[in-house]
C-alpha cells in the first residue's frame, strides 16, 4: 500500500495532501474547478533571537531544593513559578496561499492521488490532469496542468502575514514579513497576540513562474493563461533567516533574489526532467528499507479509514496499518532533509499564525518521537536536521545551564524554536520546568548514531560533543541526598501528584529524570569509556549511587515515593523512558524492573480516556518492546479509529494536527517486528495477530547493519544481513534459512 486515493477534493486544510522537499511544504486541495495550494517554508518563524535566561533562577534553585527535600512541595512549586521562569517560544508561520481557477474544463470523472513512493500528487478529471511535487534536488515546487483541449487558468496569491503581491512578465511574486511576536494559541491576552510593532520580523518571498503553450497576461497581482493545453508553474520560497543567533533580514529583496535564482536554474530543465530528478531522489529514500504486511485493499483511502473506524478488521485493518506506516515514512522524507530544519510539531506544514502549541519543537516527547523510527526505517539521511537542531540548541543551552542552574554542560527546557530558545516558559512547573530535556535530545542523537546514522564527515564530532555536554550537565545537576544522587527539583512531564492534600509538580528523583541521567551516563561511557577524563571519573563515582527505580502499588514509581495520582491514565509514559525509548532497563537484563514497567503501562492504558495520536504511538512502541502484540493491536486500532484525519494526519484532541503520532507509529511497527537488547536481535517480538499471516521486512538498520527477514504464520522463515548479527531463537521456524552473517542465539 503505497498510495493515498480519493474520489473527492479536500474541503479543508486537514484533508489536503502534503508535499515537501525538506525546505518547503505544500498542501494540495485538488478542487474540481479550482485549486488551493498552501505553502510553508521551514525557516519562516515569528520573532528574532532573544535571551530569556533568568539569573534569579540560580539563586532560587537551592531554596527550591530545600523545600522539596523538606516535603514542602507546593511551596517549591510556587517559588519555581515565581523565580525560575523565562518566556514563551516563537511560532512557525504559514507562508502563503496560491489559488488557481480553471475555465473551459469539465469536473467529471474525478480522482485525487498521492504516490508515497514517488512523492507526486495527481488530480484528474475528464478534462485535466494535474501533477504536483516538491523537488529536493532543485529546491522548487512544480504544479503541472495538461489537457487535450485548450483551457484557461488564473493564478493569484495571498498570505495571512503582512504581504504584497505583484504579477508581471509571466511571474507572480508574494513578499512580506513575519510578526515580531506570535503568542502561543493557548494564551489569552489583552493586547494583540500577533505583533509587528518592532519591524524586526524576517522577510519572505514566494515566487511563481509560468511556462505554457498558451498566452500569458500579467497584472493587478494576477496571472492569466489563455487557450493553453500545457501549463507548468514553478515555485520557489525563501526567507530572511540568517541563522539561529543572527537578526533576520527584514527586507524581502534578498529572499526574492534567491527565489529568482532558483527558478532560473529550474527553468533550464523541462517539466519531464524536473519530475524525473525529483522521483529518482524521493524513491531512492523511500525504497531504502521496506515493511510489507501483505495488506491490500481496493478501497479509496477515506473509505478504507471509515471501514476500519466502523470496526472492520481483517484485511482492511492490516492494509490501513501498512499504509499508515508508509505514510509516516513519506512524511519524514518530505519534511526532513539534509540542510533543512528539523520537523516541528506539524512537520513542515501549518496554516495558522497561532498554530497549536506554536508548532514549535516540544522536546519533552514530541520532537524526539518525530525521529524514533527514522534510522531503522532506512531514513538515516533524514536524521541530519535533528543533529543540527540539537547542536545549535546546545550553544544556547550552555548559557542557560550556567546562568539558570550554575552547571556546566548544556540545559534545555521543554520548548525550543527556530532561535533555539532553551530557558523555561512560564506558569505551571509540570511543563515549564524541565531542564533535562537537552539530555533527552542528546540521548536521541546518540541512539541514531549507535544505530548507524549520523556517520558522515563532521557529524561524529558533533555527536561526541553533544553527548559529552549533556552528560556534564546531568552530572553537575545531581545532588547527594540520603546517600543517593538525585535530580532535584524533578518533574514528570505535564503530570502532577498529591501529597498532604495538595496537588504538586516538583519532587526529586522522578523515574523520568533518573532514566534520562542513567541513559546519558551509559551513552558517555560507551563513547568515551577508553579515555581517562575528570567527567568519566565523576560518572563512574556517581552512577552506582543514582537513586534506584522503585516499586509502587501500580508498578514503577513515577516519583521518588508512591504518591497519589490524580490522573491515572495520563497521556505521557515518561516514567517508562528508561525502557523505551531508553535502554537502561532491559527486557531480559532487568526482569524485576521490567515487570514494574509492565504493570504501570497496563495501569495507564486501563485508565486512559482520550485517544491522542502521539500517546497511542508511544504505547505501540512500548508494547513492542514488552513483546505484547495483543495490546499493540488494540492500541493501533484505537489510534486508527479515533485519531486520524481523512488525509491520514494524526489528531490531537479536539481536532488538531500533530505529526508525532504519524511518525511514532512508524517506530512502533518496527519495534513490533524487531527489537534489540545488548546486541541481540529478537524478531517478531510483539507481532499482532493482524500481521501474522505473512510479511517481509527489508534492510532495517540496526547497529549499522541492514537486516532483512520474512515470516509466515507468525514464524520467521528467512533472515539475512549485510554484516554480522546475533538473532534470538524466538519466533524462528524449524526450517528457517539464516544468511552467512547471521548467528542464532538462545531466546
């Protein structure tokens, strides 16, 4: 299943089909007599570099620790809110909209399709065939229209931002500027939440040029093409972004010059050549690895989704799972390419000046989840923007670590933006205060490196620096309390607890924070264990004295003690970080703690109410590592039935798009098929019944080795690899064919 198919146009943005080249995003509505194209550019954000580091935070830190250790948690919360906050992140902006209107055509026999394999969208009627794609090799978007009979089309553009639009000489140029500030969508403000009063927002340009066999008329911000059988629109976009630490260019002249240059270079290639270069580039990434669940369905995508949402299982459910997994891969290729920005909460697509949670980098789960499955799914080249994001965030985070917390290394709280903001936001400490999010980012970078990604020249040195600086902060931030090194103050993302009749946020030694520290120390030892250094000696001294994971009545303790939980079905599985995505708790290696993980996981699911895409995706990943295919299948069913829009974008309640659920699902499918612990691979550890009949995985990247295997009736029939691998006997058939580099290990 490699294609989205529809028999009607999109009625709204969340039904349109996404295209992207890692720099520019495009949503295609595919109307019958009209077309709407919504453009984004990865560097078009509100604001400019600002310093929200808070010197008062460092002074307050010791007092907050004293209050927490004294059991005065609510007083610690209040002091943290008052003295340790920063300010909110900036927001990812929409670029502009282009509108086409067709004349002299028939809207009958409508079809709208998106090829996931080639990254090409087609819209067909009885009269017109329209083809759209975003080319990474040529950094342009293309919208091509052809017909056997002459037709006419008009083209205009606008933006939700401050803009001007002009048309001349067969070109349409939209220029403007982003706001100086865009407040988060969840803030209610007396003054205007979108402000342009400083004139410091970056400039932007979106330019379209037309090539046609018809007659072109330009003027009054409008392009008209008359009596054509072939029209090719090429689009380029650019902004005044100069770097995360530099003030942006506020004049659109340079952005417009960049657009003209790119379009001039693209004009040297005809439409067919542009299409061929794009499809070769896109399909090479898409086909680098593959998971086939042998799911097929003749139904259009929206009808397939509706069938599953009505409870249909069997072939339809399997087909939708395969399609949804492939769509997640497609989104990664479209939104995350070398040299571009990392995927934010909505990837590279956004239609609002106040998007949900500013469409920023929310790094207490969402940004990390965006990339969990990328390297294993054969998309290692798409991980480079994550490395760049973390490396740049580290630069500002060193200052935050020193000023806010008096530590070496780098700190980062839960919201990052284009300007690499690292201090906290404001208000509730359950989300505001999370200084170890930088450690989480570093741990994710190392996980991809260990898996075989981020090995290009120059990347390894950055990985090493990131891992070292994160471990340094983790070590410095620890304090000795009752014989153990603990994180204090410590939170569990966006969750609370009750003690002494009060609802509290700050504790010490949460399972989440201690899992992050353990993982950071382990990563450091793996990278630097042969080098004698003061930091290595620190870590070796502190690691055995880290506060241990402990048992509560519902499983692993989320906090240092087994406090009352007001929200038993909380959406974040943060206490289980050490098990997944971390690896400091092993399925076989740490059986006692793993059983605590299982209990809390089950407790959370039993009490969960809302169907949140990213939370369900994390649950699928955990179920895979826990080898629980039955739970995984139930959670996947809930996600697909309740948390997916018609265009397969994932839903965050009430009706908001967040891409992390799409991408976390990819990681979940791959974890159900293959899990790794201490160098030993287990195949089909959590295979759902819906996937058991037969299937094949090709070239999954694990520890630098590409592994392929096939199965029938729930048993592996063949395994091969392009390097040495050890495979547990679990689920291997009696007649399994093992490649020369594959060694069987006991289960």
